[in-house]
């Protein structure tokens, strides 16, 4: 009887902890989204508006809008629309609803490889047809953040991404690069980026484990162990 009460208390404590983590992740993601919109899209639109206002003032003084000026403005606008499209895809990649995690990772890595010119080697040794949506989305965003970090920060020439079965009902995800690495303590003390903490929080939400191994000058390896609890999932 005592054991049962303790179990219930422990379950309740874990539930509260998970809710707290979920809340924190969502807040941080909202902050990042706001920063993206502010630093990217709003700044570009403001520059465009400023340019147009200057042209209008000049037009009042007799200058004319040449086709070249209008073309330039259209190009700038098209750039902002593309940025909004990318943001919308990042927020809710529609294809994730239709694709398996396997296909979505190949699709994303292919796109990032073409954009960055950095080779990305992908190996997936698990059938992932029946993976639950929550695990699928969390894993997808973790892959995206880790590969983007390697591209953005590491100056690497090769990124390796793998997903295998580790032991019963647990998948092993490894994302590594041969770049310059970084000092984890230094990054923690600066507290500017939130990508790494969002990875940690997503992993905690899935009740998994995460290990970051990075030393300055010697590349970075991110290792994750995620339980997937799906009896249909086979090697
Ligand atoms: N693969 C990596 N190689 C080198 N440095 C990295 C890597 N991943 C993360 N970092 C370092 O950790 C910092 C924090 O990363 P993150 O929390 O994702 O924030 P952000 O990407 O927005 O800077 C980065 O600014 C970078 O200095
Ligand atoms: Mg990042």
C-alpha cells in the first residue's frame, strides 16, 4: 500500500515536471520566433518602406519611378515573401504529416546540403513507419537544429547523421561534424543561443537522454537515446 502511494506521488511529480518542461520549451520557441520575425522580416520590410518613402519624397520633387526602381522593390518584396515561406515551413513542416521520419530526414539533409555546400552523410537503420507524431516531430526538429548548428557554427566539411536501434524500444541518434568544436561551459555562461537548451528540453519531454561531446578544435558529437515504445517498429 505504501509502495502504491509512493508510485502515485512519483508519477504526479514527473507529470508536473514534464508540464513545466513543455511550457518552458514553448516559451523559448516563441521567443526565438519573435526574434526571427523582428531581426529578419520586420527589418527588411522597414528598409523597404524607408526606401519607398525616400522615393516618394523625391517623386514629389519631380523625380520619377523608373522601371528599374520598381523591379528592385519587387525583388526585395519577393525575398521577404520567401523568408516568410521558410519560416512557415520551419514552424509546421506540412510534409512531416505525410512522410516517415526516415524520408523527412533525408529530405531535410538533402536541402541543407544543397544550400550549404557541406557534405551530409545520412544512415538510417530503422523502419520508422509507425512512429508517433510527437516523437517524429521532436526528432525532426532536433535533427534540424543540430545539423543547422554544425553548418552555421562549426566550419566543418562533413556532417554525419545516423539513426539506429540501440536496445529494446530505444533509438540511438548521432549527429556529428568534423568542425572546430566549442567550449560547452563558455556557451552556457553566455546564454545567447537557445537551440541547445531546446534540444535538451525536447529530449526530456520524450524521456530520453542527451550527451553533447565537443572540444574546441575537435568537432562536435551529439548522441541521443530516445524511447519510442512502438511494438510495430522493427529493425
Ligand atoms: N556543431 C557546433 N559546432 C561549433 N559550435 C557549436 C555547434 N553547435 C553549437 N555551437 C555553439 O553553441 C552556441 C549555442 O548554440 P544554439 O543554442 O543552437 O544557439 P544559436 O545557434 O542560436 O547560436 C552557438 O552559438 C555556437 O557557438
Ligand atoms: Mg542553433
